[in-house]
């Protein structure tokens, strides 16, 4: 699992039929304190996340293990929204 922040949305009108009706969000991996690292990527949203949310993502074959993504051609999925992060005893993020 990776921590990521939702930074945008994308729309695709022509896609595999198994992706019909699925929300595609642009996310960027963050470190444990929420600072951006790495390149942005697109993930299927299964938890109704929105721009600015801090989320947990899964990639590769793990992305196809949720009820909504099973047997679907996806490489990344948003599977949880983060309410708070505590690192070494310090709360570094709390959802407003």
C-alpha cells in the first residue's frame, strides 16, 4: 500500500467496458508526512475520494482484489481514505 494525495480527475469516454461508470482520479504518492514524492498516476476510486484527500492505494495485481476491481484491467486502486496519520508518536495529518 502507498499513501497518496488526490491531485486531479480524468475523464475517458472510450474505455474497456469493465471500466464503465468507474471514477478515475489522478493521485501522487506522498511520504509519511504527506509531502509529494514520485510521479502522478491514475487510480480507480472505490471509496468516493475527492481532490485533496489523502488516500491509501494498491498497485499491480493487488489493485484487482477489491470487489469493484476484480477481473478488471486496472493497475492502481484507491481503497481507503485516511482520517489521520501518526508517525513516531506525532500526529502529522488529521482530516479536517
